[in-house]
């Protein structure tokens, strides 16, 4: 039981990382990671929504009619997004709240959150769903912070808005732009695939993505046919 719980908690950090393994949530990933602070703010906001929505959806899964489950899930997710948005507006620095902007309300339609609700929370216990939300949220946050750190450092030599290289006075525009985000994310994905393939080769295996992550196990595209 303890091993299973640990696996649920850690799978989103590496093996099923929403960004680096599943390539989900690309819109906020590329838009808000101009620095590490924005990446952390977006990641923690999504983590809170994931944990809350997973828990509630797991509780109500047996009383929600199948044909209207997706609208019900979206209402639950939207409720938590609204709470997070109000909390950020009240307590977060104005610069962070303004930088995240429209991407906080857009967590409602973030494919990571809805995907975990449909693929996991609606089929598992509250405890496992909470662990899944924490794990996926942590993986999302760590990926955003890592990407933000690289982009911020390559742009002006700072980390978390603290100047690490004082003489760096001229900002490099490419890492802070959308094309630069695509390029850096591509290096992240290539590095992760290389590590996974190397580990598989050392153990005498061929690396394959987890079988439960392919399209045959996802019903999001067929919601309208239910």
C-alpha cells in the first residue's frame, strides 16, 4: 500500500510528467515561463486546482450521470480556479498576478486538469486522486520552474529576478520570446528522452512510453459521442 501510494505521488514528477512526458499544457508552459517566479506561480496555482478538483470529482463520480460528467467536472474545476484567482489577487504580488494574467482563468480548460479528472479521479478513490493531483502538480511546477530558470538566466543572467551575473547588462531577446521557448523546451524533451533510453538500454530493454498514456486509453476526443 505504501509503495503504491509513493508511486502515485511520484509518477507525475518524471515518468508521467505533464510537460516533459505527456506534452500537455503547452500554452501556459510557453507563455508564462519568461522567468522562474512566473513559472512557480503558475505551477502552484495549477497544483491547488488539481488537488481540489481531483478530490471532489472522486467523491461525486458515482452520482454524476455519465452523459453530463464533463460539464459537471468543468464546473468543479472552475470553482477551484475562481478561488485560486481570488487568493492570488488578494495575497500575491501585483507583478506576479499581472504576469500570469488570463492564464489563471484558463486553468479551467487546461488539458492536464480535465485529463486527470476524466482519466484518473473519476475512476479512483479520493486518497489516490489527491496523491495523483499532488504528483502531477509537482511535476508541472518543477518543469515550469526549470524552464523559467533557463529562459530567465539566458535572457539577462538572473534567477528568480535576482541578478546572478552583475555585468550582464544587455538582455538576450531570443530565450524570452516564443520561438526561444520552443527551442529550449525541445532541448528539455530531448534530454529526458535520452535519459530514459539510456536507462532502458542499461537494463537491456527498449524504452517505451507508459502504455496507459496512449490515445487508446483517453476518451477526451470522444466526449461528444457518449
